[in-house]
C-alpha cells in the first residue's frame, strides 16, 4: 500500500441488496462501516442467512480501530454476532442502533464483552487517522446517521440509507445544512445509497402513510391487523398513535416485533399512551372494533405470525371475516411469491387486505432520483462511488451523477472486494481482496458451500436413489443385493418393474467388476453410480442422486 493514500474497500452491499459492509484504510488504521446480512434467495436451499466474507478483516484485525454503524436494520447490523467472534473491536452507534444490536448479541450468546460506545448525531469521534462526524438523516427507522469522515487525504461522506423527508414522523428532517457545509469545505469522495436509483421523482413522506392509516382506521368495522417490518419504529409509532386516536387497544404478535417494541419503549423511541398496549391473550376481552394487532410477517416468512394467522395455525389469533389486514411494507426482491400467497390466504379467510400495490400504506425509506441528485449537488464531491444496490442500481446512480455534472472519469462503479485508492487529486482501482458470501445454516457458519447447495438442489429436483450391496471383502463377490431404495424419485410400489430392471442392470455391472477382479470399493461405487444414473435417465429423463452403499462381510 502506498504511504499517503486512502483505501476504500467494499466487502459487501455492492451488486446486491443487503450484506452492507465497507472498510476504509489509511496506513495502519482501518475503520469498518456497518456489518449487515442478507436473506437467502430461492436457490439457497435450507440456508438461513448470508453474511459477508471478512477474511480481509481477520487478516488485518490488529489495525481495525472500530466498527461504525449507520442504523439498526438487519442489512447493516445483522452479521455482527458472527463477525465479532472473529474481530472483537469497539462498536460505535446511536442509542437505538446499539439497543437493537445488544438484543441480538444477547440472543446469540456467542460473543463475550463487546465494547459498545453510544454516539449522537452532531457528535465527532476520532479513530486512528479518521475523524468521524455523525450526521442525522431520515429513513424508515429512528436514530439513523450518515458519516462525515475527515482523513489526511480529504473528507469522505458515507450517506448510509437516507431520504429527504420534509415532514418526518419525528419532526427531524435530514440535516441539509451539514451536507452543504461539508460540500462547501470540499468533499473528496461521496458514497451514496443507490437502492431507489431507478425510481423517478421524490420518495413520499411518511406522513402519507399517516393519512392512509387514519382513513383505514376510521372506516374499519372490526379488528385491524397491521404487518410491518419490526424495525420500522416510525410505522409502529403511527399505528399506536392512530389506534389511541380511535380508542383502540394495541396487541403485539411475533417475537421480533415484541422485542423491538420493548427496546424502543425502554429507550424512549416509542410514545405509547397509557392503557393502549395490551397482551395478546387479552384481545378476546374487548369488542372486535376496539382492537389493533401489530405483527410480523410483511414478507410472507413461513414461520411469521401473520402467515400463521393466514394458515389458521396461530395459537392466539385467527383471521375472521371482517378483519382489515394492512401489509405496510413492500416485498423485498425475491419475496414476492410468498407475500402474494399470504395475501391470497388472507382473502380466503374473509379478510379485507390492504397492501402497497393498491394503496398508500407503505412508503420507501430510500431516496429517489431527485433526492439523489440533491445529495450530489449539496456535497459536490470530487469523486463518487454509488453503494447499496444491485448492479443496475449502481449504474443508474452513476448516470444521475453525470447528469448533475460529475465527470465520468471521477465515478467508480465497483464490485465487492475491489480496492479503491485515493490521494488528493487522483483515484483508481488498484487491486482486489477476498470478498464474497458466507452461508449460515443452523449453527453452521460457512460449512455449506456450492457443492452442498448443488446436492440439495439435485435432491429437491429429482430425488435420491440408494443402492445397497453386501459384498465379500476377500474376493469382491456379491453376497446379497443389490437392493434399491427411492426417496423423492419414484414410489417403489408403483414402479416395481422399473426398480427391478435397475436392479438387474446394477447386478450385471457388479458381475463385470467381479470378473475383472475389481476390489477397490470406490471404483465399484463409481460403476454402480454410472450404470444406475444412465439407466434412470434413459427411462425417466430424470437425474436422481445415486448413492451406492457397500456393506462388507
């Protein structure tokens, strides 16, 4: 590394939605911005979570001065329980962000004595060569900050997730003045949120949802059930405030929703009028038109409270005709099918369902095109790096930057792992570090890779055939079998002729192996696998996984 250069190293969040993590390095000082996770796509069978590969951070752990968090969403803090096992360094964040993080760490119980340090918008801290100022921005969760990072090379601004909401629920709009002030001083690099770079215009204010909630509550004749992201505290506050206005009691369902509501109340981020909140068990004691249920399940997650209600599988709440269900969130890419399936089930149960595509019950927490241009014009950076988004979002954001006058040569659309190096006048891509995905499956972290996923995919598509043979250890002769067991391929009783033919083919192959005096079990297994696989494909055009088992006597 060159002596007086600043390195910016994205380890996640570029070319994808989620898994946001970025390293900044000057000489022997490194700071890490955010440490998020992403949820698995349809092809990651059985995978629970996806976290970033932090090999670079582990190799350089002695140089890391701290992890700085922008806000408390899962895609920004969710990987910390795993990362802090390997790199236990101080973590800086606002009060709510740290409250949510500490709950996660307590739940995982795998990290001891994490050093957390609470900061506030407007405050400045020093970590090695970096002087970091926290700047208030609006988003769909409270206590969100952007970062103004002064380095020996120049000022870096990392926006985190933001939007320019003129009428936010907490009456604290994004700090325009600070961005303009930094822009006037001179900004070397801007790293800006690209999630909504394809959306024209401005993102609607959270007040739009307030108006829709008010109208819905006024017209609802029976119970109201609201599904939202548990972390969307502004939306939860709206629901509670509107419920109190219409003299309804509020019950909370879903473990993550209960946890967040409790944390937000303890830390003073939720104002709940006295007597408004009740336990879920108390719902039946009140008239149906006096009840609101706040629940998880806005993404159609199979085990969530709303989906269980829709499937008549919830212990305490069941959907009844006349219920009004508000799904106050838009589907994360990849979750559309699950969300639409849940909506269908709710309609079948007789509920009136209000969801984003037909109403104003949700607005995004991310800046649209005109706001992204405004950020670029306020900051006037010398260099620009679009972050947080799939590749098309980054490209679109880069085009917006050109539209407002940033030269094409000063814009870097990069991928995870690429190392950007800057001095006061020049920036360039100088190399690459290890970056990628680590899959979490149950308690296993990183022990499931492409080969295991390929096997799971094959099992899910064409099933499994087990060929069991008992053989003489000394001469390789067949003592018993072959027996064929099928799971997820064909039902044996209805396909006896097919199975019998396969058995004859395998028996013939084993006889050939015996005649050739083949006694190496691995060779015999390979022959059995090839023979059975070829036969089943010719007869069924399917490729089940063939698992030969040889028992020795």
